[in-house]
C-alpha cells in the first residue's frame, strides 16, 4: 500500500512538472512572438482605399521601407469602400500582434465615426496609433475642354445655376465633401456634389469622361492629368500665404469668411491592445521612415505637408479632428 501511494504521488509530481513545463513553453512562445524577436513573419498593411489612390501610393512606399527596416515582407492589402470604413473595420478586428497594421485616415476615424451607424469603433481611442505622416488639401479641377478658365468663373457659373454644376468626390462625407459643403455656405453657392464609392481615382475618371463637371481630390491625384493637358487645375483650399500651389489658385478662409480650412490627415495605426514592445519597434521604424529623404520626396511630390508625429502626437491629432468634425456636423 505504501509503495502504491508513493507511485501515485510520483506520477502526480511528474504530471505537475510536465504541466509547468508546458506552461513555461507556452509563455516562452508568446514572449518570442511578442518580444524582441518581432517580427518573425510577413506583416500586412491594410489600406482602406483602392489601388492607385493617393493613400495607396503612399502606403506602398511606406511598406517597402518598413520591410527593409524590419527585415520582413510587408504586404499591402486594399480594402476600399464605405468612405474608408471597410478597411478601417478590418484593422479594428485584427489580432493586436503586430502582424496587421493599417493606413489611418481622418475620414473614417474622425468623420465617418460620427456619420456611419453600426461601426464597431467610436474613434481613434479604439485603435493603437503608431505615428502621423502628414496632411493634404482638397482641390477643384475641371476637364480641359471646360468653359471655365478660373475658379472665379466656376463660382460665378455656380451662383447663376444653383445645383447645376456637378463636382465628383471620392466618397460621401469625406474631407473633400465636407470642404465643399463648407465652401458652399461661405460663398453662398450650391453644387451638385457626386460621391464615387471607388474613391478619388474613380472620381477623376468621371471628370475625364465628362460625366461630371469638376472633381475635388488631392492635388497628387490629378497631377498626371494636368501635366498631360487633360485636366485644368482651378483651386486648392489651403492655409497658405502663397497665391498658387502646383498650378492651383490658393483659396483661404480670408477669401471666403466663415469657411473652415479642412485637411486630410494620414498616418499608421494598428488594432487596440498592441503590446508595448511591439509598438515601440513599429514607432521607432516609423520615425526612421519619416526621416528618409526619398520618402519625404514622395510625400512632397504628392503635395503633402509633412507632419512626422509619434504615437501620442498622432492620437491627439485624430482626437482633435474627431471633435472638430463633430462640431461641424452638429454631433
């Protein structure tokens, strides 16, 4: 009987030791996945816009540089639609393990967060911010065959024909849409603002095909068509003392009192709950990328105002945008 009890105790002790060993291995595995060896496999960068859009071009350059720094492949995955909300929801729902990150934009995070019912996130507080990249201003352009040679001509025609002149935007309720609505109130004009679910690229195609009279996108989205002579630049809404930027006449709130200057803001985000050590790795890589002269040239070529914020700075910026756009929307 004594020997049997000792045997049972021995087996119990062995089982307990084995359990401890397995637990230790599991903890070590998690530490390996989330610790200093990160990353050990490919990373996915979700872009909530269509291929070829301004944000997509930027994200692909960013992904290439991030992959070089972290010594892994960073794959860009496009998830367009819903004014950026479809891809942003994908980012929100991903595992917070550092292997899914995303292109953050203030349209889904600070505008659609107010406008779209049923979103699983409230605002940027439901994400991890990695760092800010910069800002872009909205523009107005027309087909080169258009009768309007200047922005003043365009506005005069809109006043004479309320609601008759159509302007394409990349999505309903995006920053360009809201900027035009702000301008309408300040200038006392009425446009027919036409959103395209396919984003800025589809909106540009519409003005090229003369389906609409004008288009409002980032300057970079029409640069090639301006250079080819297919599109005529009219105006850019910018907080600038310059009279002209990239061939666009600068329009400020001083020109039309009561108009607020609104801008697209871009950065990199990840799911909420990202471990601190992985965030530190990605934030450090972000700061390195934002000091890369070739990447800065890409941003400037796309008419970005470079704003290389860290995680906390980008979070604060998006919370400010959320409050500001909420006030404009009366939320």
